[in-house]
């Protein structure tokens, strides 16, 4: 029984050492590295959100501009396109 406990403790120590050597844990241990990582993550998130919203809205406007047989949607799409074209 004591040998099993010693062996399990050694295995646990090896796993903890392996986890501490992992890149994610090393980044979490350094405040400056964590701040830099979170800053870059925020930039990527903001850029992805802006690009994704732009693509989605432009695809929606193009799709709506093709729908002219429904009077309400056709007029709405036409007004949106006219408003976009008037912007400098």
C-alpha cells in the first residue's frame, strides 16, 4: 500500500510539472504576458466582429435589393441603398 501511494504521488508530481510547463500556464503566470495576450485577443475579436458585421450587412442589403416584387421590402431596400450611396 505505501508503494502504491508513493507511485501515485510521483505520477501526480510529474503531471503537475508537465502542466506547469505548458505555454498557457506560463502566460498566466506573467502579468505582462497575460496583458499582451488579452490585448491581442481583444484586437482580433474587434476586427473579426467589424469585418463579420460588414459582410453580413452588405450581403443582406444586396439580397434585399434583389427583392422588388414585395413592395415593402423593395422600398426599404431601395431606401437603404440610397442612404448608403449618399454617405461620403
